[in-house]
C-alpha cells in the first residue's frame, strides 16, 4: 500500500470517529431527534405551576370555618365587633399573585383580595354579622423541587 493511500485512510478514519462522536454528543444533549415512544411535551412554566398550587391552597383557606384558618395570611378582627364568633364565610375576589425569589427557593404571593363575613353574637346579645375586606391578602412560603416534582409550603 502506498504512503499517500495510508495517510488518506487514517485521515478518513479519524474524520469518521470525530463525526460519530459529534453525532453521539448531539443526540445525548437532547438537541437531536429521539424516538423513545413518548409524545413531545411543552416545558412547564414553574411559576404558573406554583400559582396553580397556591390557588388551590387559597381555596382551602377560604372554606367556611368556625375560626380564622392558620397559615393562610388571613386576619379577621371580628372581636372588635362581635362578642362571640359562630362562623366565618370567605369570598376570594382576586388570588394573591406568585413572585419567586431570585434563587427560586421561596415566594411571595401578594395583591390578593379577600372578603370575610364573621357571624356571631353582638355585644348587645343579638345575632349579627360583620363583613371585612382586604386588598392586600398575601401568602409567603418555600418552594422545594425534586426532579419533576415541586412542593410549595406556606409559612
């Protein structure tokens, strides 16, 4: 075999190895096509997913109750107007809006609008109810992500 032919074969072999390595990297990086049988999915907007979780939490906080729910960012000054509380009814007019911290490990959800109606006994001994409204309902908490699962905890 001639020397020129040998150099050509070696150079061609090196080029094939490099091309193969480039294709392998391209496929492993997720940039190339894949045929794993799964339908392609759109990326999940993390803030939107957390907002959805927090909206469900807020709905649970706004369920009728006998006392002011804890860890819900709700303050109802019923004792200023009633001698005894028998129940609370809530209405969410606007959910608090989630803003993630720069490191994504905590959140502030602010700007919620909540209406609370406290029912009970007035200071005069008669049944009564008083309605309160806040335009600054807020929830704050932590965000923990493990793989594809994100957990939100409210302080």
